[in-house]
C-alpha cells in the first residue's frame, strides 16, 4: 500500500488523496511526484467547483498542447535556440526578408536552432536560411487558415497551437535568444511580452536583438519612442535598455548572441541567493571589481561569493561541475543583472 500523500494542496479528502498517491505509484511516477499529485488534484477540484464546460475544454486543450510541445522539444534540449519574430507579410524582394534569411543562416552555422511562427514572410525567410533540420515552427490555428511555410511544412518540429498564450509560452521558454525583425501587431505583442517577462524576472534574461537593414528606420523609430515617451516620463528605467540591443549589422547581431554564452551558462534562485552558473569563476581582481561595480543590486546584508553547486541544485546533475557566483539579488534590477553577465563574459 502506498504511503498517504502529504501535501498542503490536495483534494480536501484524505481517502481520495491516498488513491491519487496509489495511482502515481502504479504509473511508476517517482520524480516530481508532488507536482503530478497536484495536477490530478487540481483536475478533481475543477470538476467540483462548477467550472463551465467551455473553460474546461480550454484548460484541457492548453494542457495537452503544452504536453505535446514538450515531447517535440525533448530530443533537442541540449541545443541552444533563437526565436525569430517578424511580419508574415514581408515579401522575398524586401531588404528585411533578405536580412532575416542571412541572419538565420549565420546563427544556424554558429550552432543555434531557429524557432519561428512557421508562417511566411520573415518566418519563412528565417527557416529558409536555417534549413529544415535546424528549424522549429510554432504555428497558430486561425479562422482564416495560416499555412506553414514550405520549409517546415510536414516536419515533426512543426507544432500547431490553438491558443496564442501556449504558443507564446514556448517561444520564450524554449529560446536562448530572441531576434526581432520589423513586423505588425503580432511582432509588437511578442516584443513587449518578452521584455516585460525579463524586466520583471518572470523569464530568464536572454540576448534580445532588434535587427533592421542598413538605413532602415523601423527599430530606430521604436527606440526613439521608448526614450521620448516612456523613459522621459519615468515609465521605464535607463537600465531597462541593457536588456536589448539595436543593430543593422548581421555580424554584430550574431556576436551579441554568441558572446552572451562565452562564460555565462544560466542562473537559478536558491532561497535568497541567485546562483550564476559560469564556465570560469572570476579571479580575485575581477571579483573585487564586481563587488564594487554592482553593490547596488545586492540585497543587504550580503555579498558575492564564489561557490560550487548548492545542495538544492542536485536535481540538475549535468550542471554540478560548473562554478557559481552567488549573491542575494534584489530581484528588481534585471537590466543591471544583464550588465553583470556581460562583465562575467568579458574576462
């Protein structure tokens, strides 16, 4: 008999909780058992609180989409990926389209896979540049059917989503960098969504590059708007501009993404500490410079410490050998955190 599941979140019925625990045991679920228990308990609680049939269908469909997308991405977990956003309306004879194709070709040559919405325009250009083997397509089902571009059509790495929110979740969750080319409302939506998530710490910081063709004005006008209408009114902070880069040079766009992972690997919060996982720990002089230059983002009391993997990180065995730079981060200054990552990559 399985031991009764102990959880602060449950169905509210001990006997039913016990049956869920037995079900998980019979299914051979060991790792992450608490989360799986809560998923089943949540389904039961939905059924008992009078949730409307329409909402239940939406929740069920979203859950299945997330599960299926995870299965598609699983074989490629060890490969870094760049999400490319831009208009589906731009034709192959436009400079933006040609820039997107060339950028994707360069970034794929650098070893990154490419994620797009799977449609035409900038998306088709990017997947043509990267090639089918290095491409994912995250297509959206619309009332007026949006067909996948010919590069990704029929490939197993083409995923169809019913809901924009599950699609956008995977654009951000699965990418190690984001590149934006000119686009319409959808591109702007994806742009601000990614920026908001990074600015608030709801998504990890990744390189975010706005790419225009030489002489193009799309992103320069956007940058002017940010500074004139948002920064000048105190609606954003100067440090937020460190979360992204504007360029009209493809080599610089590629370098910006590659440089981000030169020494930095990833980060994780462990209690009050932020653990920066890096390939090379800073030497004494570099650490002293970091302590001096970034004391403003350290929650008091606290300081920067070079450490190995922390005990709660044991569930990521592939990262245990990496050194860490740990400190109590104030959880506000994400633009400054990007500057710290840049400094770690510079030595």
